[in-house]
């Protein structure tokens, strides 16, 4: 399988800040790569380089086999970009926004108009086609922004936190749109702060921190690095938490973590239900009442905390949607 996106040894500095420090990425054709990282990890910087918005200080990158540094205009003909914030003109209608993007791509007036109508239907925006975008809800704006990224039928798509700020229903709808695009053969690089998003959408996941790749694999492979299962227990009386921790530590295969609510414990175990039963027996013998108890597999949140010690959020500067097209339209 050929690679839709390849980055090797990307380095980018801003003064004394090293945003990327030798980053490697690879997206096979027709797959989804999710790029995860904590605040300032460099995710958006990487997207900006791959979409020709900025140049790396060193390293190489190609999209659809085209060098992003040597042939940026050719790269722009093959990509679609949607950033963290919907980049739509509020004073144009939904139809006018898409028609404008089509003309920037030199589709021709007739083809641009037809493409705009088709995308409005596809993204369930046909009824709002003639309304100004400033009247759209947040979810509608995000759908319009993604539609704009698809005007030129790009084989490679970059989505920089595409569901930021959406309510759960809108986010779920956007996930389905993304699945449909990939099913039709689109190759996708996705940055996200929603770990569930990566879990549901990605064929492969990379975790970056301080501009370096620190882990890579499928969701299951990354979870296996954390190991075992997690026993979650909430005691009724917070004053008994320390004693509960002492009782459960012998069952743990790693460090027992106190939850933020001061009544909860997270105990890594490898014995499944038998460990759960043993834990409850130990607590009951000491008359420690329990409000809640559960056994779960590790999540990508656990992976993040284990690998980086940080939450999965990113405050890199956002990519501007369609900026690659507007910066220098093709050809």
C-alpha cells in the first residue's frame, strides 16, 4: 500500500521554542491516522507544514507523492484542510461560501455551482443554503467548513480538531461524515483532543509530546502498553480512603491512584473479576462501605496520562480552514 502522507525528521523552531523535534509521520492511502498530544505538543504545527502553510527548518515531507517544500502548489491541488475553527464567511450564504471555494480552485462557474449544491445536500444544509452563514449554529458551520474542504474532491484530507466545540449529537454526526469519506477512499490525517474520537475513527494513532513521536499503534496496541485492567472504587467515607488504599495495594500491579474527588481509588489489576471480588472482601472485612465499584479496560486517557503525564489538549495556533486554497489557489 502506498503512503498518502510521509513526514521524516520534521524540525520547526520559534525562537527558543522547538515546536517539532524530528517528527516522523506516515499515513497509508485510504486510512485514518490520528495525531494526539498534550498542550503545545506540535500537532497543529505539523499540519501547517504538511499543508504548505509554513516551511520546516529541516526534514522532509510529501503528500500524495509530492514534496511539500519543492512543489507546494502541486500539493495544494491534492488536499483539503479543515481547521479547529470554522473558516466561513459569515456574510455569505452557505451556497455562496462553497461556490467561492470552487472558483478559487478554478473549477469553472458551472461546475463550482453544481459542486456547491451537491455538498449542501450531502451535509444536510440544503434547507439553509440561502441563509447567511452568521445565522448557522456551531454544528452547521463546522459541516459547512468541512464541505468547503471537499469542494475539489481531494484524495488527502487534513482535519485539525474538526469537532472542537460541537455538542455530542453534532460530534457523532461529524464522525459519520468522516467515516463515509474514508470509505470512499479518502486518506485522512486527524488531530484531536477527544480520545474517543481517535478510538472510533483511526486505523493508527501516534502520540507526540514536545514535538517528538513517543508512541504509535492501533488503539488496542496503545492500551496494551498500559497493561491490565482498572479497578475503580469509591468509598462512602473519605476519611477511610487511606485505609482502603492500604488494603488494596497488595492486589495492584502498579501504583494505586487517588481520584480527584478524594473518595475514589484507581487500582491497576490483572486478575479480572476475581480481583474485584477479593477487593470487596477486604473492604467489607474492615467495614469500609463502598458507593461505587467497577472493573474496566484501560482507555486512551490512561495511555495519555501514562505516556505524557498531561491531559490530551492542544493550544497550538489553529489551522485556518481552506487556507491552503486561499493562500494560493491551484493551479
